[in-house]
C-alpha cells in the first residue's frame, strides 16, 4: 500500500476506538494516582479518588463497540473537563499540571468518541448505498 492510497474506513474506526479506550484508561489512572499519591487534597489520599469509578463503567461498552456508550461518554467527559479547568485555575503545582493533563485527556476522549460515532455512521450509510 503506497502513501497515496487512503486507509480503509475500518482502520479509521479502529484507531478512534483505541484512542478512546486509551484516553479513558489514562483518565482512570490519572484520577487514582492524583488523589492517592501525586497531589491529594489531604495527606495520605482523598475520597475524591472515587471520581474514577464512573469512568470504569463505560470501559466495557467502548471495548465492545457499543455506539450508545460512545455517544454518552462524549457528553459525560465534559464533567471531568470542567473539574480539570477549575483545578487548573485554583490548584497550585503539581495539582495544576495534573489538571492540565486531565483537560488534554478529556479533549482527546471527546474527539475520539465523536469521530468514532461519525465514522461508523458514515460507514453504515455507505454500506446501505
């Protein structure tokens, strides 16, 4: 396959799927590490680590390619984005840097989910035609 040949639509869908799964896993790991070791609100850890639990719920749906999961994750991720913005604005380092990483992961997750849904819908329409 030469560089002028466009990649197969399936490879784009697979790439967005793995990007979504990877960024979701990154958010989970970041949330746990942030609140237990890296910059917890209280020494020794914080109950805010529980914010990682809702992120674990859609992981199976993303891995099983459930379109509904991709759609609602692209909405729920904005809650974590908002937390990242607030903490980037109000926390001191290293919490501020962790918040910026959270913002980047949220944006990556949103873009991956939105592209995944769009590419799958486009492929479904093309299959019908």
